[in-house]
């Protein structure tokens, strides 16, 4: 298997290099002297049905979504008691991610939050790895300035995509789960409430702790507001940097040299998908996991 993976990586790197050198393939191609990932996505269609442009990142994201949906359906087909090979792979992945997330969000919340968490992990993982597919960032057309505008760009190498993922997970989903299953009272107490036990500390100390916990709560509010920023820039920076690293290494040499960097990109892509999902689970679990803690205490 390691040998097979190495050969595949070499083929991918060579294929990209040949395309950029002008290898004729059906359609309009790229022929550039060096590979590079643009800082912003290219607009393929200036105005769509809703008046918004369609970019190469959007096209890649739609393609990845379709691949995930069709791929899972083909692997699972009709679920059976004795799972097929494809069903076993999907079940093992679901079980593994669930086992990681359950202690974080709690037993009472895992069923409610798991569809979101597994969707985030799967989508981000495949998006992170999509830049290693042959043809991505290679096929395209030239604009009036003779700049190549390629049709496919990894979605998470676009800051718009990572910001959208961060808003969905750290703002909209977090707000829904917190207010739906914890409530405003629990949220306010968790942020600003006095966590000291009045039976164990003197009354004067207990009263003096109120302003301290209030100030800590204000700091926590600021950190909550900055969560989308940290999530989006962390994911974007790692994926965008990895794409540029692969592009530069492939432009230097098509054979052997890029192989270690492909393995590094595979590792970073998996780690970043897991980190993003774990942080989303932590944010939800910090507020909604108190019920399980109380059950264990009793």
C-alpha cells in the first residue's frame, strides 16, 4: 500500500506538471511556466440566477458535495444486518467520529449534534484533499490579460468558504443548540454567574467574586465573537499554504520530490478537518454538556 500510494502521488504530480507544460487534453488547457494558487477565486460566470458570480471554488464545492452524496449511496446501498464492505467502511467512520465527539458534547446531545459534526468532518476532509486530484488547478481558460483562470479550485483554499463554514458551525448551529437545549438562563449563568459554592467560601469573598466572574464573562463574550475568525483563518491558512507548497514543489520537479509533500498534505488535511469539528463540538459542549456532568455527580 505505501508503494502504491507513492506511485499514485508521483502520477498526480507528473500529470499536473505535464498539463502546465502544454499537454493537449480535450478542452482548453493551461500552459504556464510555474504553478501557483491565486489568493482569490476566479469568477467563471459573472452573474448567476440570483445575481451572484459563480467561482471555481463554488464549482469544486458542488462537485465534492455530489461526490460525497453519490459515493455514500453507492457504498451503503440498502443497509443490511450483515454489512457489505462499503457499508462497513461508512459505519466504522461514523462510529469512530461518534466515539470521539460523544465525551465532548455529552450523551444527551450526541444524537442531536452528530449529523452536523459528521457532515462538517466529511465535507471539510474531502475538500482539503481535493487539491491533490489530477486536473484541479490545471484546466481552464485565459483571460484578456493572458492569465490562466482554472475551472477547479479547492473550496477550503477560498476564504469565503471557510468563513461560511465557521459561521454555520460557530454562530448559527451553536446559537440553535444552546438556546434550544440549554436556554438563555444557563447561558447567562455559564458566562457571568458566580461559580463559587456559598457554603464553602466566606460570604464576603463570595460577594466580591461577582464582579470578577462578570469580567471573566465579558472576556468570554469577546472570545465567542472571535470564534468564526479563528476557525476560518486557521482552516484557510493551512489549506491555502498547503496548495501553494504542492504547487511550488511540483514546479521544481515532477518526480520523487513532491511525494513527501503529498503525504504531508494528506496528514494536514485530516488533522484540520478533525480540529475544526472538535472545536465545534467543544463550543457546543461547554454550554450544553452540564446535564451529563450533573448526572455523573449524583
